C-alpha cells in the first residue's frame, strides 16, 4: 500500500524538484550581476566625453597659438638687414613706417583709403608715391619684382576695386604678410593668399 502511494506521488515530487532547481539557477546569476543605478552610466560617459572635449580644445588652442607665433617669428626674421629691395635700410624704413599706424586710420577717410595710406607711408619713408587714390595705380609704380619681398608693395584685386599694402613678411606657405590701410576699416597686418596678388613693385 505504501509503495503504491509513493509511486503515485513520485512524478509530482520530481516536478517540484525540477522547478525548485530552475528557480535557484535563474536567481543566482540575477543576484550576481552588478547593479547600475539609473543614469549612472550616462553620467560617467558624459564626464569622460566632456573631459576629452576639453582636452582636445586645450591642445587645439595651444597648437594654434604656437602656429601663429611661429608664423610671426618667420615674418620678423625676414626683416633682417640686407633682405628685400635696395638693402635693409629702405625695407625696414617702409615697413616700420607702415606698422606705426596699425589699429588706426591716419588718413581721415572713411572709405577707399588703402592707396592714400600707401602714398602717405612712402612719402614719410622718403620715397615718391603715385599721387593717386586708386590701388591699381601702384601696378605701374617703380619697378616690378617677380615675387613677394619684404618691403615690396603688393597690388591685388578685389570685388569692386583693388587693394594695396607693403609686404612685411612671408609665411611658410609662401603667402605674403601685408600691412595695409582699410583692412577692416583700420591699418592692419594680415596674411593674404598669394593668388590674389597680381603685381609686386618697389620704388626706383
């Protein structure tokens, strides 16, 4: 009688045992898995991204500052005596005179005054000018030189007219650094694409 009852309940006991083992098997890995709070991973990822972005901006700023410092060192190195046209004295005289007015407007005009400024600089440096307020008048001034030289006058075209200034240096790409009037409504020293220049001239 006992054996008959045991055989009748044995399948149910086995089924309960299997269910119990399955529950234990699923419960153990679930409890072993690490717990992440909502938003914790996103917060860590954001902090890492923000740090990398700040690191990149910092190094980009340092690289840009070093690059421009190197360009201006090259330009200043080009102003050594004996470079440019007719000896270092004339070169440094024209460039130095033009640089005196950086940031201002000594001509008193509000528009189209780059040629007026160039004529003023040449006169105060001891050279004749063109007597014209047209930038292109300098394309026929003095004598032509084949390329950018420190102290040479660069004549370039632009929409609605032209532009003129004096070369104060040359960057590593061969582009002239030019001091000119009416650059952003003031005298400024800036790099110009060499393709814009169609004439370099020096006083006779």
